[in-house]
């Protein structure tokens, strides 16, 4: 991949920007991306790419074959928006109340469309490219929905590659690293059942508030006393719900929160210890407690070989000085991780410049980043499946 690839992409950047603005103005939540999927399918078909709809409910996969190569690469982007009210005031701001592309998935979808257009035109590769447009990344299990729909059985891939924008990182820059990059993430609810009573007669109660207070404190010892110092984990109780009146001891209480860790084994250990603590502490008060622990994201782990290939492709595109190959892992999560558990892959962040952070009502994807994402998607395809392999 040379600088001329960026020049070629810039020739139709206005077209891509228009697509991005259209998607931004019409945001859709996870598994409701009907209009976005229609747009994606329409553009892929216009460029002569085989289109498969309803993969994982609202997902789309485009297939482009060239030459006689048996290798196959998967390129993935997410399509869903967030349930937020936009406050940017942009001409192309969301036209749907309480819906906003506040994480840049409109840009990700556009960049993958741009890569599809580029590769369909240039065909400087030998093999098959599967363009994976995933629904419902924001905690609704879109990757798993596609996997349940036999994603890699129907569209075999030797490797998969994804990217996400990063506010604060300059445009033209990329950052990644080997091994774990993003934490696995879970949400939990602990439902406590006691015995309600008048606040003036606490001796008649089994107080679920006291159980919740003791349990919220004790849960913190899981990270400090059960997680190895060589691992990293976070357990945060973020919500306590109980009671409606000042003078009534309630019947029940619920603790809710999130758990993050970089290894599946650590997530499993935390879940087991949370269940044990909830049951035993509640029993000590004469109450009952049940744990609902929901793994929403697996840890995102870069395959050693695919990481090197992806980072090398980025360096060939923008220069080694603009590629951080040893960026620190982040405690955020990405459900592309479930695809990477099935097929070796790599994930990078690309610079979004000086923008508001993701999930902020003033966030906007930086259109200047589009050519770099398009070119990197194309570059890894040409690097992994060079045309010289053809007989």
C-alpha cells in the first residue's frame, strides 16, 4: 500500500462523507439498523459485491472474490447508535429524538464501505474479502448474533480485522499493541430478598438494606484479595435500588454494576466469588440473594501474527512514527472480541483528532479520518493476500 492509495480514496471522499452524514442523521439502535443495512447493501451491490442480508438479524456481509487464491480475510465494522440526545447542532445531526451516533459507528461503517469500493475497483489481491457490517455492538450482543447465524461457517475467514476511532489521537495516527487490548465486560444484578417492616420496628425485619451495604463493601475484596497482582480487574457497584419511604424497611434490594477483566478465567473467577459472597452474606442476615451475571463482551486479544501484519500495514501507510505499537490496554470493551475468539485477528484505534470523547452528546466522527481507515482496511487485504500469489 502506497501513498497513491490515499490519493485514490480522496478522489471519492466527498461521496463517503455524504454517506457518513446520511447515516449520522438517521441513527438506529442495535438490531434495529434496517435503514442502515439497506444503505450498506445498496452500495455494495452498486459496486458489484455479492450481498448477504439478515446475518445476525440486521447484519450485512459483502463478499468480494478475486483470482484463484483460497485465502480469506474478514473486515468488520459496527453500525448501531446510542440512546442519547444529540447536542452538536450540526447540519447533519440526528433527526431522531434520543438517538445519536455518539461512538463513531457511522464513520466505521463508512470506512468499510470505502474499502469495499476501493477493493472492488483495484482488485489488487488474490482471494476472498468478507466485509462484515455488524449490528448491535453497544451491549446488545450483535457479534454473538452473527456467530449464532454461522457467520464463519458461511463466510470462512483466515483472519479478521477491525478498528475504532479514538478521540484525542491525531488524525493520520494509529495505536494498537500485542495481546489483550480491551477488557471483557459484564453487567450484574444481585437481587436481595428480606422481610419488610416499619422503620420504628427493625427487630421485626430482615433488612435487605443492611445486606446490600455489607455486600457492596465485601465485593471489593474480590479484586484486592482474589485477583492476582499480575492480572487487572475492576468491580464497580454502580446502582443500589431499594425502598420508597423514610419510615419503611423494604422487602427487597438490588445491587447492580459492572465487572471488567483482561482474561476470561478472571471473569469466571469473579462471577463465582460474587455468587458465593451474595449467598453467604445474605444467609448470615437470614435473607436470600441471587446473582444475575451477564457477560456482554469477551476480552479483546490481538493475535500475535495478525497484530504485526496490521501494525506493519499501518506503518507502510502513514510512517512508523505515527503508529504506536505498544499502547497500553484499555478497560473499555468491544464485542468484536467474540469474533476474534473464533478467528485470529487484530484491532487498532485510528485518530479522531481533537474531538469530544465517545458517548458524549457533542461527539462527532472526524471526516478527515475516513481515508486512513479505508486505506488501512485495503492495505491489510493486499498485504495478507498479495496478487503475486496468483498462478
